C-alpha cells in the first residue's frame, strides 16, 4: 500500500444500505471512525470489510480543509484488504 497520508485520517462507511428497498424500511447510518494513521484505519477496515452490513467504505485525509480528500476509495480499500489476506503472517 502506498502511504497517502500519515494522519490523522477518518474511516467512513455506512452501516446498512443507504438505499431503501422493499425489504429494508430504514436507511443505513453513516459511521466515522478517526485514526492517527492510515495504517490503523486500513487495519480496522480490513477487520470489518466482509461484514454484510458495511457499505461504501473509504478513508479521508483530515489534515486538509473541508472538503476532505479521499485517500483510499472503496475499490482501493477492498483491494488492499484482499492483498493483506493473501499475505502469509
């Protein structure tokens, strides 16, 4: 993984789908988790990425003025977690 920011960063995701369907009557809730480093945020993301209630996860750089810059988008984050799962421990 390329280090895009040393921190602080925020892991952002929705807990539950934000799109309402016939079976889902309540929208998901946006979650934010602050971290002091990108590495810590990625580790947390990899812990929860396969949970069926987690959607649209990304990491933002909190050093910039709003609007915050996305440093790892959902596809990049999923790719990074898949790479880490394949690596021997």
